[in-house]
């Protein structure tokens, strides 16, 4: 959905008129070169043909980069988090008691399926990346709770812009990551936080299940590789050249790797598809 249309939808959700669209992040930066001297993945490069973007494989605990590839024109160093931000929205609402794990909310449009997904709970909403669900949940949050979630999940509050004065802009930030700047480093920091979730942190355990379901039956099924259970969250920026992001980890039970993938352009594979190729290679090294 175009940004103007999305804001009109938000206006219906919170009972307010649509406000002017936020300014998009501007400017481009040189993408960091692939780290040198890293142990290569087996066989040929993962990114081929019309692929454009980059990925980095990290050690899940130390976040030491193990392998990286870039292909095509460099992407900006950081761009808005897109639907990856739904992770922070879900965590803030669950942790603050503003959303129950079993609470069902109507997803009535602007999701993975344009017509919506009906009444769903948060695990399904994460798996299906339902915009309407998180816009409605976002209306319950405070900026402070969202900022705290960004800090607790990867220490990313320093990548967050200033609090918008307009409620609709705040909801857009919660549900669509408009003000959270992320590159591979930030995606990896988030993925490590979810991968190594404290079992006592019930809210984060729920989020972790949503990430797993995204790979099993949601927006990231292209990363579902038999023999290596993965979990992750996708994000897509609008437009035909819009960037696709994927923050992921594997294996599920004993995480060894964290993946950060960014792709762009109509001719490039999706970020989840690139992750699937990477995981298939990593499987031969287990």
C-alpha cells in the first residue's frame, strides 16, 4: 500500500484524519566492503545473476562476522527498518501487558494478503507481517515503551529518530519502522537478542515463536531449509526498487549463526531467498 493510502487507513484505525506523510530517509552511503579473510561458504558465491544487495553471516554469540557477500550497486548504509520493526512493537506490547499472547485482533487489510487475514493473534501476525494488526496494537503503545523495546532487543535505541508529535506518525514508526535506521549490523543485533532469548522473558519467547512461524508458513518460507531450523523476520520498503530485509538465526534450538540480509530491485532474489541459499550452504558445515 502506498504511504498516503496507509496513512488514510491509520486515520480510520485511530479515528483521526490522515496527517502529512513523513519525510523519507534521504541520502546514500557507501556499503561496507565484505570482510576479508573470512572462511568462505562452500562452492560458488550465493548471490548471482540479477541479485543486488549484501548479506553477512555472524557467530550467534559473539557477533563476529564469519562470511559476507555484496553484489551490484551498494545500498545505503542504513534504511528504515520496515516490517522488521513489528518485532519491537510486539515485544513492547506483550511486555507491558498491553497485548495478550492469545488476544485476537482483526487484520482487515494491508497485510501479506491485501484483503487481510481475519482475526489473528500476535504469533500469526508476526509470521504474516500483518500491518493492520500492528497499527492497532501500536495505538496502545507509548514512545518510551517502544524505545525501551529497541534498547532491550539489540541496544538499538540509538538508531531511533526523535519522537514524532503526531499520533499517526508514531503508529507508523511502531508498525512500519519509519524512524528506526537499520543496516546489517542492526539486523544482526536484533536477531541475536531473539536467538538468545531468556526463557524467563515470556514476551520475547512469544516473539521468537512468531519468527519461527514466519519461516514455516509466513513471509519467510523461502528460508525454510530442511535439516536446519531457522527463524526470522522480514521487512520490505515500498516501491519497485524497495529494499527487502531479513534478520534471522539458526538453528532454532542451539543458535550458531545470525544472518542479516538486504536485497533491492525487481531482478534480485528476496532477502529470505538469499538466506535460504546461505542456510543450505551452512548445513553442509554443521
